[in-house]
C-alpha cells in the first residue's frame, strides 16, 4: 500500500459516515435508557458502554447534550455523587417516564422487526420449480 493510499484509508476511517451518524443519533436515547434501566451510572461510563451497541464514534458534546435533554424531558434524573474520592460526578438514573418511553420504543421495534421478517421471507421465497416435461 502506498503512503497516499494509507493516508486515504486513515481519513476514511476517521471521517463520519452519514448513515452511521444518523443511526447513532436515533438509537442513543433508547440505548441510554436501556443501560440505565439496569444500573445508575455517570456520563463517562455510559459513553464508554455505548460501544457495545455499535455507537462508539460518539461526539462527547452531542452525548452530554442528549443526556441533559433527556433530563429536561423527564426520562432521566441526575444527582451529584461525592461518595468516591476525586471530583463529584453526575449520576444518572431512569425515571418512570423513561421506562414508559423505553417500553414504547421496544413495542415499536418489535412491530418493525416483524415487518422486516415478513419482507425477507417474501424476498427470499422462490416458487417451486416445474418438472421438465418429457
């Protein structure tokens, strides 16, 4: 591989992919709620765990703005944790409204998954081959 090709590959890997970026923004809220459903956590830890859901190329500013908006919308609540040594950290937890949103999202995804399954069943279906006439 030439140096020019290496540079192009590096730029391509670092540049945002519009389809991945849109997917990430749409999935961020339900994934955050799902994680908080299991355990209260602070922002940095949540951002690290997002990689498990394929959301690893996240802008920290966008991430924290989303958390703050979720709090304004009543889906999460936060409080300052000063129990550990070091600086205080804002701990987030899911609220009842967040649980309701997550349930709605889950139901919608289930319906979408059923529709996709039907689509691919129809797409991959092939009619039986006719026996060749003798």
